[in-house]
């Protein structure tokens, strides 16, 4: 078999990885499926240091119980054990997973075992396979196949993706938002380098507010606060969803405008995908 014939078999790599991944998932043998999943609760919220990085999130102490031994564990998490927590309050429930018999290796997860079946890898392999097939067909048979393939893929991704559902769900929750006073208690600071080699400083305010039920909530606010680098100690108003304290905004009107724009972008991408699919089909 020469080099050209071997290149013709490129599709076997992503296809094989996808089949292997889905097979392991169906058999319940992925790492996340073999792990022990338990419910944990935040027992203590620690204030982030002023000027620290935003990437560890809000440092918290979580409490969970190992079902095999019945032992209760109290562990601190500051972004080093799983997902970073950006909205924290005492009593918030989270998912925790760890290898069987090794609760000290816990990982905080902002999703659940039911939503994580270890299919992220094979799903990516399928997307790579489809993109590769579309490119191969376009090169071998002409650009109409590129329009047809990429248009159909774009339409399916935008229609079936979670973005539109997330925006609509957030809008529905904020429709009954409650306004409460809040204060910036710290400002996270991160330095990045742009394409020209210049340093770009990003400030992220840490805001505390008390819900009407008396729960004190600490959040990282990425948008909605003007002049974030000079916001330490500033008093402001936070609008939060009573049924989900993790859904909040510091500028309700701007939030709605942003969501409307995002929905418009998703709709335009879907229309563009359908249009490209139709044009490609007509040109075949």
C-alpha cells in the first residue's frame, strides 16, 4: 500500500475513535461512568483575594459523604479540584465524583452523572469525521458538495445545539428577577498577551449580595459593571432569579438586549446553513 492509498484511509482514525468511545460509553466503562458520583453541598464560602486570578473561581469548602464507608469529607476547593465555581453560597448543592475508594481525589462537577456519560470525546471525533468527509467530497467532486455538507452541518448544529435553549431558559428565569443591593468586595486581575505582544489586563469584579431569603451569595461578574478595574467597594444593584441564585445580572436591560442579539445570530446561522444546503443541492 503506497502513501496515497494510506491517506485515503484517513477516515478510519476518527471513525475508530468514535466507535471505541461510544462502545465504552454503552458498556459503562468510561472514566466518568466508573467514578463514584455523590451530592455535595457548600459548607463555607471564602472571599477571593483582591488582585488574584479569576480562574480558580470562588474558593469554597464542600462537604460530601462516601457511600461505601459512610464517612463524611470536608474539603476545600479553589479551582484545583474540578470545575471552578463562579456563583457560591452556603447550602448550594453540587455534584462530586472521584475514583472508587479514593474520595480524597474528588472533582467538583457543575453537571451530573446523567448528563456526563463520557461521550464528549467520541462526539468530537464524529464532528471531525464529518468535516473531513465534507472537505474530501468538495475536493473530489466540486464546491457544491462543500455548500451542501457544511450548510447541512451548520444547520444541524445551530438547531440541535444547547445555545438557544440556554438563552431562552435564562430569559425565562430573569423574567421574574428580584433586585437587591450588592457590593464589589474584590476585583480579580488577569494579564494576557495579544497578537502583537502587548499585555492586556482583564479585571473581573467579585460581588456579594444577600437574597431575600437571607442567603449571602458571592459571584464573579464578567459583564455589566463599567470600569471594573476601579470598582472595588462600589455599591450596585443585582437582579437574580429567585428559583436559581446562579442566574443573575447587574444590568437587566443590557442582558435582554444581549440575549436578543444572540438569538438573532443563531437564527441567521441556521438560515445561512439551510440556504447553503439548498444552493449546494441545486448545483449538484
